C-alpha cells in the first residue's frame, strides 16, 4: 500500500451505512449517559425503540 492510497482512502466520502452507524452510536451514548452510565444493552435497546 502506498502512502497516496492511504490519503485517497481517507478523503473518500462516508457511506450511508457509516453515517447511520455514527448516528446510532450518538443515540446510544446519549441514552447511556442520561442513565448515569448504568443502563445495559436491554434498556438502551428499549429506549431506542421508543
């Protein structure tokens, strides 16, 4: 892999899936922080469904 390949890869736009993953991660972190960092995956999943 050449150095120029790396920078080409870094400059490419994010895919729709990657953007959706980042959005969901933000919602998950927000839910977890609002719980006082005690919610587990079941409660967070329930919050996301609501």
